[in-house]
C-alpha cells in the first residue's frame, strides 16, 4: 500500500490584533490587522514580539502583505517610540513587504516608517493591486 505524506494545514496566526494566513504558495502570507485598538504601548510591544516569534517558527517567509484597512491609526510619540524597534525586527525579515491601507495619509505614514527603518516596502490603496503584487513576489 503506498504511503502518502500527510497534508498539513497552512500555518495560521490568530490574536485580538492580527490574523495571518498563508496565501497561495509557501512563503507568502497576508496579515490582517483587526479593528481592536492597543489599549497600551506594552500590549502593542507584546503583540509584535509574539508575531516575530511566530514567523521565526515558520523558517523562510519571503513575502508579507499587511492589510491595515480595519485598524485605527495611531501615531502618538509614546506609541511610535515604543513600537519602532519591534517594527524593525519584525519587518526586516521579509524580502517583499507590502501594506494595504485606506488613505493617502496612511500611505504616507507607512512610507515614512519604511524610510526611517531602511526597509524597502510597497504601499497600496487598492486591494486587487496589492494581491497582484503579492502573487508576483
């Protein structure tokens, strides 16, 4: 009787703040930010540590599209300062990093973060464009 490898479910991550699913091929993921606000900077920092740990467990992840359309924007100094090192640690691991947002203001903020962090990234306002980009990575 032939033995077939077990079909493993695609890796997933779920928290109050993020939902991550593998998209298409191995190595491409979509991370959706939920509408749950971070009530403290410490919660945001802990979430970024958990995300980095989860991605570490996957090994090689080539491309990530982060959908921020449900998120409540936050750019106060305490939040920006607290999250900056965690953002850099998490996002530097991806060869292809994209963001999907709803406004030009959000697009400009994300592009500023990319410049400050020295991380190349793409920012989209259109979901179809973002998904096409992810498939092409």
